[in-house]
C-alpha cells in the first residue's frame, strides 16, 4: 500500500536506513551480530543462546541486511525522481535510457531487467562500487576471521588433547591402547569444534561479490555503448 510523504521525510527515511545498514554491517564486522559462529560440541549453547536460536538469529540478520539494501535502493530512486534525476517511466526506445539487471538483494542474481535513465544507472553503479562493495567485503572479512579462529582454536585444542593423553597414557602407563582410545572418545567432544553456518555464508559472500562485480561491469558496458551511439546537437 503506497503513501505520500514529503521530500524531507523521504530523505530522512533514506538516511536512517543508511545508518541502519552501517550499524548492522559494523556489528557483523565486530562479531556483535552473527551470520556464522563456532560451537564446541560439549556445549549445548552459543553464549546464552541455544544453537537453534543462534541459527534463527543468523538467518534474521542476513534477511534484515537484504531488506535494508533493497529498501534503500528503492528510496534512493524516489529521491532522484524528486530532484529530476530520473524519469518515472523511462521510454525504452529513448537513447537516454538503458536496461540493466534488476537488483533483488545479495541472495541471488535476477534474470529480470529494469529500464533506467543513464543518470540513474551511473548513480546505481557508484553506490555498488562504494557502499555495497564495502558491505560485502566486511561480511567476507567476518567469514574469514571466523574460519581462521576455527582453524587456530581447533589446532590448539587438538594439541591440548594430545598432551593430556600422552601424560596419562605415556610409556610408563599401565593402561592399554584400547583404554586410551576409549578414554579419548569419551572426552573428544570437549576438544572438538564445529562451524555453525545456517545460511551457508561462504556461498552467500561469493555470490554477493559476483553480483556486485557483474552489475558494475554490465552497467559500464551498457553505458559505454549508449554514449557511443547517442548523438546530441551543439552550437
């Protein structure tokens, strides 16, 4: 259901969404809002949350980010329309409009296209190359950090387990190798980690990077062709 707002209100809403995006992405980068996490098998919780609640929160954080990005794109176009930078319904046969892939968030590529003015396409490309690119790269750094922490901590715990077993089942021990194996299996969960990744973050990041790069390259190519074929009269 549509509603009518003043340009002041539209700009305020857009700036508020920009702040929300920035705050959410910063929280993700600092690990305060998770999209992925590390779990030790002997613990039923992730901090104070159950594993299922943690998974739900990860999915909700990702969905919120996508919703904010899509809404921001829409409000920015409305803002440009109000200032005369766009045409409400561009004539597809006009030499000053281009067809570009439709932005539907960071989850998937769209086969749909939308008709934009060249001014709108350039503004969209700039936003992709600055804001959206940094959003995706921050999430990528977050994923890499979690992966590195997982590998480093897993190695440390393995060394601790081996050292403890060697101290109790060393050369002078009267225990059998079977007893060592049984004991190791009984405490293995105390020294074993797993990555909780309910949204398959690496796939999401790889796809998001592809969307950003492909979109910018596509707009570059389209705009280049349009400017080469468009003629204007000058005195």
